């Protein structure tokens, strides 16, 4: 582990040192961190994310890839840089007055509710399931760092996050996309496990993984949307050595994409995709195909705006799929 990682972990542990109730130890020991990604999105050299993962064997931060399924603010002086300096003050080096971009944490989420589609599906149709040892060098926050969270911890100092989750259930009847009438019943449901897709668009415990992520050493499994099963991207993922599994998936008729979730252009783009690809049911594969086309042939999508705008709209379509989509038919599903 690098010294910046050690400094970040020490800082967070000192903020909220309580380990929480005894039951958390066994629960966290069985809880994986998941790292979401869209394997078919293109990087600057027009290779896919999956191809880069297969070629390099490492998962890189937004500062290095310059792509994100969240905000594109990972650069010196950007919001992501500011959030990290706030969360881990002095942990990551500054050279010539500017923060470095290599060696920064990579982001996932703690799948405490054991959702089969991962802890934070808004960030990708596939996810890496990390080995338990990665949790020892992971910091955690209740909610995404974009919200500048005030409750943080680690697996060894999880008490404040746990109390925050229970308080949220007491106030709203829900946390981590799991509903219950009381904190006690929520705890029982959580420890019993969950088999339905989570639809956890904004409800997750963010995980900041320090010290790098090497696929051969740190990844226990790769879980993909079943619509991607026969694509070149998943073929590339098969070369990484970890088992490739499939979650139930998301699909939705193009005419069921609403205008009230992500704006009026979302259903128009959904209709355009359905017509272009003869796909009345949209899924992760259709959105990935469109995202590649936007990069390679931007003029074909100009009626929806500049490439960055169209890619943002496609991101919105994925959010709607997570919220409203239905699982693929059982014949296509691998559990």
C-alpha cells in the first residue's frame, strides 16, 4: 500500500473511530465492494473500457481515463480534486503546487444489501466484485462524495455509517434501496439478503479504494448485464481470468421512457435508438452501441446536440433503465 493510501485511511479512521455493534464484523466480512463500469464505452484511442482493462490489467481512476459515468470533474482544480482534498487532506501528493493525477483512489460502493446488480448500478451495466482484502484499504462514506458527505468510516470504524443508515430508515422507511417499517426490521431484512435488483440510483455507501486496483489480484468476479453476453466487450472481460457472471439485467420498451425523470429529450432519443437499431426493447447493449456511434460518427446524432450532450442523454437513458427497466426473460438470464 502506498503512503498516500495509509495517510487517507488514518485520517478517516480518526474522524469516526467507533466500530459499531458486534454484528457488523461478520456482516462486513461477507460484504463485497463493487466497482461499476460500462465495458463498451470508448476511451480517447477509441478502444473500449473492456479492451483497456484486458490489455493493462488495472482499473484506473477518472484522473487517468478522462471518462466517467458521473461528472467529468477529475482534473487538478476540478470538483473531484477538491472533494478528495477535503476528504483526505494532505494524503495525496502535490507537485509544483498542483495535485498529481496518478495513484488517486478509484471509486466503487459497498454492497451491504447484496443487490445482484451491484451496489451502485447508475455507474455501469457491469461491475467488478472485489476480494475481501481490498476492504482493508478502502474508505467509505454515507452517500456519494459529490454531496460532500459528513459521515465517513472504514470497515474497522463503521459505527457512524451504520447509525446514519438506521436514522435514515427511521426517518424515511428506506435505505440502500431496501424498505422496512423500522430500523430493526430493516436490519433483519439486510442480514437475510436480497435477491431483487436494487434500483439503487442514489442510495449507496460510496467506497474509495486506495492503493490501486489490480484485476488479477483484487477481483473475485465480473458481473455483467445479460444483454452484453455475446459482445466483444464481454469477450475481452473473459480474458481477465475472473469468472464472468450475469445479473438479471434491465430492459424497457422504447415507448415507456418517460419525460419526467430525465427531461423531454430522453424519450425522443429512446425512440431514435429503437428505430435506428430496430430494437423496440432498449437495454445496456443498445445504449452502448449508440454511445460508440456518437463518438465515431457524431454528425449522425447532431439533431440531439454536440457529442458530449448526446452522451449525457444516453447516461440519462441508462438511469431510466435502472429505475424502470425490467429483468430480461429467464431464458437469457444467468444467475
